[in-house]
C-alpha cells in the first residue's frame, strides 16, 4: 500500500485490522484477554472491545498492548498496516 493512499482507508477497515492483529498475536502467545490485560496494564474489557473492533485503542493503550505481547510497537503497527484492506 502506498503511503499516499493510506488516508483514504475507512476507519472501519483500520479498526478491523487492529482487532485482528491484536487477537492473532495474543492467541499465538496463548494468552487470555485477562492475561494480556494484566501484562499490558489495560483492562481485559478494553482488550475485548479492541479485539471486537468496538473501541479504537489510544496510542498509549496500543503501546502498552505491544509491550504485553512482547513485541515492539512499530512491529505491531507494521502488522496492522499489512492487514488493512
């Protein structure tokens, strides 16, 4: 995807990509939503809402979740961008 094209992507598509990546990475590590919440200092309820695409994570939450997953935030973001359709 060209950098110039990214601002034309609907928010819904971005949220779906964020949801899919967080859930996929959590499941790869065999973490429950509760465990990821504890590891990232984000409530499990927020994790649940991020994974369902109901809530847009703040930058702070995204960075905390990356830490809870043991992945650099920029790597997690690259995965999200790779999922955007």
